[in-house]
C-alpha cells in the first residue's frame, strides 16, 4: 500500500484504543483484528491524526524528528493496511 503522509488520516470509526505501558492495543470491531502500537510516540501520532491536517503534521505534533519520519510513515502504512486508520476523505 502506498501511504500518503501528507494526506489527512484518522482512526477508523470501528477501532478503539487501549493504552498500555509499551504503547497501545488497537481493536477493530468490524474486522475483529488486533494491532499493537509499539511505542508511546506512535500512540501520540495515532491520537493526533484526527485533529491534524496530515499524518506528517500528526507526527510533528507528537514530537517525531524529521529523520524518524520514514519509520513512522511505515508504521502508519501498516495500520492503514490493516484498516486501523483510514483517510479522512474516504467515503
């Protein structure tokens, strides 16, 4: 999946977040899939998606360094691939 870090993203409406010490668990009620958010920083990125213009902005808001952006974009792409997050402009 091609992940557009400059697009607007959000947590899928059927996904809930359960914070944990290591980051969080995401559970999708529609697909019944479970995903792990392995760092507190990635959790902050996911939580910032809704209020941010783009995933890049969410990353910056969460304190991700420019050098770390490719790794966070890959993590977000994996979450998008498993339908945990979705584009804001998706129907």
